C-alpha cells in the first residue's frame, strides 16, 4: 500500500501543478520530444486564471493547495539551483511560509504531551496564536519566576505535521528513483541523495529542542559581539514539540518608518547586520540561514535580535578559508589565486586548466571594479561565480549555496535600511581581521596545532586499524576460496521483495491510467 500511496500522492501533485499552470511555465529546452509534447498538451487542463499569473504566483498558489510539507520542500529546493534550475530556484525562494492557525486546544495538548505537565502549571497565562507557519505557530504567554511575572513566546509544532511530511516525502523518493532510472543525465545530481538531505533537514527542523540548542549556541558565540543577540531559551518549558523563549519587544526591521520613529540610526543598523552575519559565518562557521526582515527585530537599546532559528547553516574551516580567499582575490584582482583556490579545495576537477578558469573568473571581476562600491553586491558576486564554476563541472556545494542565498537576503535588508549601503566598506573590519588571523602567519601556527592533534589521534587508532586490516584480510582470503554466497533466507527475501515491488508498481500504474482516462472523459 505504501507504493500505491506514493503513486497516488504523486498523481495529485502533478494534477495540482498542471491546474495551477506551473507545468506549462517550466522551460522546454532540452526536453525529449515526447515530454515536450506532453507538456504542451496539458495546458488544456489549466485554470483560466492561472494563465494570467506570473510563474512565481502560480507556484505559490500550487504550494498553498498542496499543503505545509510542500512549503518546506519548496524552500529546500530553492537552495539547489543545480537540481531545479536558477530561475525556478529564485521563484521558490519567494515562497512565503504563512499558514492558517490551528486550534489553541491542539497546541495545549501538544505542549502537555511534550513536557508531561498541564499548561496551567507551566504558564501563568497562555494566549491565542499570533503567527503560524508550515511547521509551528507562536503563542504569547506569561511565566512566574524569581524576578516576578514575565512575558514569553511559545512556539508549538503543528499537529500531524510529521506524519503528513512522512507521507509526502514518499512521493519525493518515488520521483527521485524514477529520475535515476529513466533519466541517466540526472544521476550526476544524485536526486535520491538530495531527497535524503531534505528529509533529514526537515526532521531536524521539526524537533524544537534542536532549534533551542541552535539559539543557545549562537548566544554563546555572540555574547561579546556589539549590537546583536538572540532570545534566551527557557529550557524548563522546552521539549520536542514546544520551545519557550524570551519575548522580544522591538520594532521589526521591515518597518523602516517605525525604526526612524524610535530614533534608531538606520545606517549603523545596516553595518551591524552585515558585520554580525559575517562574524557568524567566518569566525564561528555557524549562521542563521533565514534572516529575512520578519525574523529581525531592533530592541529599545538598538540591539538587533534575530528570532526563528529553525534553519541554520554550517561552514567547515576549509569552506571558510575558501570563501575568504575568494573575496580577498576579487578585492585584489588576483584571479589566478581565486582559480587556484577552487582547484586546491577539490571543487573543480583537476583535468580543467587553471588559466582558462581564471579567465572565466576575470569576466566576473573586471566589470565589478568599474562600478561604484555601493552598487556592488557580494551575494550577486557569489551567484555569478557559481554560474561560471558550473561550466567547469564544479559540483554544487549545498552549504555554500545556502550561504550565498542568506547573504543576498542580508544585503537586501541592509540596502533597505541604507540605499547607499557600501557592502565592501562595511564588511572590511570583519573580513580583514579574519584574513589576517587565518591566511597570514597565524594560519601556519593553527595548521601545525591541528596537524599535531590529528597525528596524536591517528597514533591512538593504529592498533585498532591493524586489527581491522587483519580481519578484512582473512575475510578476503575466505571469499577468494569459497566465493560470495547468500544464505537461503536472504535469497528468498530478495525474491519476495522484488516480486512485491513489481506487483505494486503494476497495480499503481493501472490505477493512474484509469483515473486519467476518467478525468479526460469527464472533461470532454
């Protein structure tokens, strides 16, 4: 039944995408003739209203009809332009994660089930929801403590969202397997692995204990940073389905008029925002990956407060050095060095020519140096760089794509606050300090320390490695003498599984075919 359910859900997704005009809006270039013909023929099933809408509006309407899971799927695919294409990824990135409220009684039941205590015992008061998204909604509440009664924000997971996502991801796996089986060219993109990553990241986002941990980690990292903080977590009232945190009284960064009325310096806020983001990225390798203006507040003291840490990004030391060397190379116009960094990191295959790659990078860098500094976008620079590197078979790095997309959003917020915002001047103190500490003489000392630690760990592991090697050697000898054989139970299980899969697939295909014939008959 699982296979049949996946086929049925896939049929429903396809039908909604056709009805809302998403399929007809997709590019036809490179499609096989049969697929292109099928794509053009389904336009007769489109809603008339959809034909007058932009592709991004059609997509938003389709996702709204499909439900909460597909908002998360869309947001994830927006970070994979190598999978869905650059234009389609840009459309997906505009999806708004806003949903209807679910009943307060269901929220209370979730809290009590997660924390094992009645809501009346946990909170002095518990209000109606004020914001709702695909995975959770937020309630205002009050708690009694040693310092008296204080207001808190309570985020509660949407009931049934895990089960719904579990069913919907089956359809995604089905698409991925069909892609790999019938479209050999797509195997380079590893669609099944992409789906596994989507499943894992969404499961993490659905466990609010992990969001609480992210808030705690970034609070430690930014404790001494000027002008930036995150809400404090109330761990006593936090569990898998609920997170309780400090209530933030402040002005949203999207409310420019409100910021001005409160007397805040917009230019200083723009500089602080980009510098904070770069510190998190380069210094800590851990950043808030959903920093749109609705998730950023400015409190009465002028501090930027970032909320909603459900989506975060991480960069290893290798990726941070890669990013810093690229930025520094563009600033100094050292395009050979920028190219060498890509080869040294292993991102571009070694059979390509470094000089040819540097020439392609020069085509990006030179036009930028002819523009006023305030018009140059660091996020746009990375976008152009990724487009060029694709020509040289650079595999897409999801963590770098997430960084680039977040940087574009953060830059956009800074330019909203200060239309003449100079990205390079604002970022120089942070980027310059990191480069001095990590790409100069200090880097050698750090590398020596890391190398020594790795050598000690390797020495400790040598006895175990030797034992495992000897065991593997004996197993190879045994296989060479006696061959590799399955026992009877394993062989029988494989046969039954294959037969069951083929039977389910045939039944599902017949049901889909009959359903399509019925729809065509009713519409004729």
